[in-house]
């Protein structure tokens, strides 16, 4: 009985949860080799956990990254992602894009559409 309690607690650590998230991302065919994946917080509740995970480009600015909250469940001694707590930006399909890095909100310059008076005249239709 003591062994079971000790074995179960042994899986309640950041590395085991991180591996569960990495396994999930590999299943959805996301290439995590080009990004840093860090578990920033975990709340355990028996065989369930909620983890906040931050993603940022390797060699890039951490401000270019994003974070996700995952719901995990421990099955057969491994943590498995069973859902996301929020539906915001997603590193594995669907959802919105992460916020743009400061200064990159509009890659075409400016913050709004030009006034019609500022546009060049349109060509004549035949």
C-alpha cells in the first residue's frame, strides 16, 4: 500500500507533466523542436492536474511566445492531456493567433486604413 502511494506521488512533478504535454503535441504533429516548452505552474488534484505551459521560439524573444492551460489525467503512470482550459491561441490547431510582438501588430505599416482621399486614383473602366 505504501508503494502505491509513493509511486503515485512520484509522477506528480513538473517533468512528468511536461512530458505529457510534449507527447500530446507530437500526436497532433506539432514540431516542438523549434520552440521552448516550459511548464510555468501546475495544480494537482489526485490523478488530475491543470498546467500552464508557455511556448516561445528557440533563440527568440520570450515576448513572442504564448501560454496555454492544459487539463491532464494520470493514466498508467503517465500524464495525458485530456483538454484545454481556455480556447485562446493554440499551438496545435484551431484558435486565434498569439498576440503580435510589440511593433509588429501590422506588418504593412500604419495602424488604420488610409482615407479614400489619400489613395491614388483608380484606373478607368472601359
